[in-house]
């Protein structure tokens, strides 16, 4: 500290001391730290001047609660080997290009996004952003460091309040950006909210059309200046809306569910469920007790076992497809049976006929090496199950189809290993909520798989998510001859040991609409995956911003795996402080992806 300034050192990446036998320049690179030196002038104008570039870099590193003002210097610090023995702490050289993407363009470091933002900002026709792996892994390292610091503080300080921990601060910042909160009742405001103060607001950000702010008189956009770090990136996300809203094979029944009014209200969807397909009543407070079907949890969100949507849900209740879907047109409902080779041949023949192709080898649906039908669009699924494009069942089938797609895309190695060991593939589904209302719908996973592919699927349900009026006990069901489902109550990695209490060590862990920052209990899942690299983790998320932040917790490779889920729900969901495209199971990403050739 001097008479004119205060210098703070803020770790953006904490360095790690190498092991005594450490060798290799790449290892020392990965262990080095990245530090910000913030010089805050005593002058009021300087000490409150936002530093957008430094704050954007902090976000890229996973330090979401960090805000920089004034001048900031960035440096790398790490250990290098001495000529004989031991290591020496030194300042490391690095190029501006190493951090340029995170500083100047986007906290989303995925190459395609960074390039798109660079073109948007600089107007260059072709761009090629390069991000070093050590920066790409920063968010993962900071997340686990935050958890370690919180655990250490809890041990050393008896009155430690976990809500004030670093990891909780990060979660709060993600909630501020995404509008997510932990274990809070869902209140549908039917109006858009300011991203900064959460008051009703209708002014979209001029730069991205992705965030709402109060009018200029309240100065919310100025006070919430950290949005500048995200603005160009969110503009790219908003531009994806047309692609995300495209379901070309369907007959058009979904179009009203993708219009602007769906971004801020469930009323259009409610009208569709009442008038178009007749599966719920007009008195929504009585839906669950009057209509015993799978649609009764589609409105109002699920904010715990005591929420309105959970009322009268009983996961012991078994329903056939006819009773569960409860649709007036039975042709809209798939047959409750396994898919056969004849089904695939029929689907391909119908596809050739519709396309006017005389090529008998033209195929829409093929089988992968393990015999699974390769499904990568709703058209594939609808044709395979002989469903007309007018069927609305995809609104619910997004859940089993997302699981099937995860197995098809990322489960090849786990499936091979399980078959070599002559046992079923073990899948733990964590974060189960409203899925408890349509247990039998997940027969569809078994029906799509070959009959010789056996699955032991375990649903892990936190106790505060269990419907209050139902039986609160574990349950095991043989859904199909190749799919056994167990429902286990507790918190994964806390009250439940994943290796012993959930049907055995998992080959895959799946979380749908996970939002890994939304609940602290996800930390146990992420930690488990970090320490069990042979277990594949697959997660879906509602929007690209949340998906990007959550995927980064699995490291650089996981972050780059984030993509649009072809089996996302075909309706736009309300998101009140943002105007980002939001879809149930909208995006998908993978931790610990396995390679057959490795």
C-alpha cells in the first residue's frame, strides 16, 4: 500500500506446487497460476471505473462474483525445475493472445463462439481464436478449489456459514446472470424483470436483445455494468433462436408454443394443453386430482415436494401409455413394445417414398456397432415409432429420448465394458423431480434399445423433492424386460454412497435440466466424476449461458462438448429477466467422454 493506491492480488487461477518427481513443460504449464493485480486509485473517479475486460477474463476463469474497477495487470506465476533438484518460483512469460479471447471478446471460450463474437465486434470476415488449455480448464480448477476452501473453513471454524463461502458466491453470481435460485418457490410473474434489480422491466438491452433492464432513470444498466462482459456473447445466443425453434418434420402444431408470448408466460402452453389436446382442466388447482395423467406437472415448475405441481403425484401409480398420454387420438401414441428390425425397415421405406427416392439403399435410420438405432432428430424417432407429425408426445418424450440419446452418443465404451463383464449397464439419473409423475414413460428407453442390451437405471431423488402426499420409500420396477428402474431417496454423495447405495458403481451419470450451479448438492456429483474418470457424466440444460458455465466445470474438453440437444422439448419456456432461448433439455454436454480408440 502506498500513499496514493492500494494494490490487491486476486487469483484467477491458483498455482499448484508440482510433485517432487514432476517432469515435462506441459505439466508445469498446467500447474501455473494466473493473477490479477488491481491498483485502485484513491481518486473516486478511478476507483469506481468499471474494468470490463478484466472482469470478463475473471468470468472466463469461473470467478463469476469478481468485479474489477480501475487499472488491472495480469501475470502468470508458477514453479520451474532447477538445474539440479527442486523448483524455483518465477514469473512466467505468456502472450497477450493467450488471454485475448477471454479479455476482449467473450467469457465463453468455445472456439466457435469466440470466433463469432470476434467477427461481431471487429467486423472481420474470418477469425481464428486460440485458447490455451490451461485457461480452458480454469473454471473447473476454481470450482474445485472453492469447494476445498469451503470444506477447510467448515472444519476450522465451528460457526462457519456455508452460505458465505466462495462457491456460494459463485453460485449467487450465476443465479444473478441466469435467474436461477436454490430451493425457492416458483412464482410466474407474467412480466419481464430487470436483470439487475429484479423489478418489472420491459426494456431490452440494445446491444444483445438478451436482457431486460429498467429505464434509464433507474440506472440499472449502468449499475449492472457487468452485463457488458456478456453482451456480445448473448447476442450470439439470441441469434440461435430460429435454429432452436426449428422442428421441420412436425406438422406445425408446435408453432404457437414457440412464439414471443411464450418467453414470459405459460398461458399459451396452458391453453394448448386444455383446448388442443384436452389433457388438463381449466381449474389448474385440481388438475392432479382430476386428471391422473403425465401432463399434470407441465405447468408451474417443480420447486420441491410441497409445490403445487407436486400435489397428488404418486410415483407408485402405474399408467399405460394410453392412460398416461391421455390423448384423444390414439394414433398419436406409440405402441408399448420393443422396436424391431421391421420397424426400422418400415421407417426407411416410408422415408424413401416421401422423398421420391428410387434408391433402395437410402436410409434415414441406421444401427450403430452395438445394434442401437441411431436417432439424431425428432423425425427419426417419429418415423421409427410410426407416429404422425401431428402427434404432440414429444413434449413429454423429450425426457426418455434425451437419456437414449446420451447412451447412443456417449455410452459406447461403458456399454462395451458392461457387456464384457456380463452385467447390465448401470446408469444413475440424478436430480429427478417432475419425472416422478411419469415413471412408465421411461419404458421408451428400453423399447428403443436392443432387447439384449440390459440397463439398471437408478433415479436419485433428494428428500425435499419427494411429493409430500405420497409414499416416501425406495422402489424397484422392471419397466421392460431389459430395463430395471430403482428409485432411491437421498442426496447423491452425501447421505447416499454412489458405489453402494445406488445399485453399484455407475457407468454413466445423467442429469436432465441439471443447472449444476442451482443446488449445492450437485457438487457431490461433480466431485465424484472428477475422481472417477471412467464414469461418463451427461447433462442437459435449459439455455446456452447456463450450459456453458456448467459444462466448464468438467474442464476444457467438456466445455467444448456443449451442443444443441436434438431431442429438446418443442416449446419455448419463460425466463423472466433474460430473453435468451430457453428449452427443456435444450443443450447437452458430457464429462469424461470415453474414446473407443484410447
